[in-house]
């Protein structure tokens, strides 16, 4: 099947059935500023990819040298306080999806650009990447879940140092702190992303969806509740066709063919 490309204001959606990959591509270079209305449409596009049977993995990336410098500040000033309190709903879309989502980050990754990537399952950064939640510089705080997600990933002390100073960190620092799963050279970003997509496509989509749900849900649950959820999910998967196929392929020393049921 041939690739599909749909253009929206500020971003594109590309579906590659051959690679089982769907891309959300920020396309307002050089800074890829994200408009308020764009956030809503991006969330809708991600949900559509989650329901697309040709897609196994979703990638959030950008054209040009920078991922995103953040949102359009002047545009946000036109919105009502009631509207702005709902900002996080759009940005949390990647973590709500059943399929894995990768953020491929180069150059600037600031504000809502970073907040979108924090809601993804994987973040690959380049050595020239700069990541920041700089809202403090304009008398504001992150409003789309950035501070909370970041604190859970890198710890309270580091996130205070980063956000309360409006500080930028490098791609290397992001990797060392556990914010990024991989750091590569700029020219290797697409290769690293494609490799990860291929790896994610090689495992059971059913088990993949299940562990994403368990991990995301357990973040807000007491330890004993999280362990119980993991156990119940494990028990249900034992009767799945994908598990039977995984065991059979292991015994027969062949590649598994998973169907997601």
C-alpha cells in the first residue's frame, strides 16, 4: 500500500503502511511554533492514527532544525482562563493512546513542545537538543502537565532547578537524567527512530497495549493496587492467541506472527 500524506495548519500526518508507522510532523519551521487550535487538531489526528489498522507505532517529529520553540504566546493571550485550564487535555493524548508513541526531538524543544513529548512513551533526542519549560521567564508556569510529568521522571530537586530558573538542559543531560531513552547525533535521528519503530512492531500489540495501560495507570495507584493490576492483566494475557503464538514460536525457533488477540 502507498503512503498517505494529509496537511493541516502547522502540521502534517503521514501514514506508511509498509512500515506500520504513522507520523505527526510539526511543519512550521524554523521554530515550529504550536498554535492553540493546532493542539486540538493534533490530538484528533493522534486518535485517528490510534484507530488506523495500518499503523502500529506513532511518531511525533518535526521539520527543520528544531522540534518546537513552544506555543504562540500572543495567541494564548486571546483565550479565556476557563479555556486555558483545559490545555492539558490535548497534550495528554499520547499517553491515552493504546499504541506506543515516540517523540523524535532535535534542536529546541520548549514549552508545549516539551509537554507533548513528555506525554509520549519514548523520547529520542539529539546531542544538539535543548529542552526547557521556560514559562517562568514570562511570569507563568507550565499549564499542560509538564511540571508534574517531569518531576515524576527526573525528581523534584532537578525539576525545581529546571523550571524555577527557566533553565535549558542539553540532550546529553536529558538522557543522563532519564528524560530521554536515547541520545544520538542529529543525522542519526531518523535512523534511530526507524529502528525503534521496527523493534516495537516486532512484539505482540496486545501485550504492548496491556503493559502501557498497566504502567501509566500504576503511576497514580498505591503499590499493592498496581501489583494487583499487573497480576490481573498477566492472567488475562495467558489465554490470548498472541501468548500462544509467542510460546510456539519460541519452541519452534522461528519469528512470531502476532495478530493482536
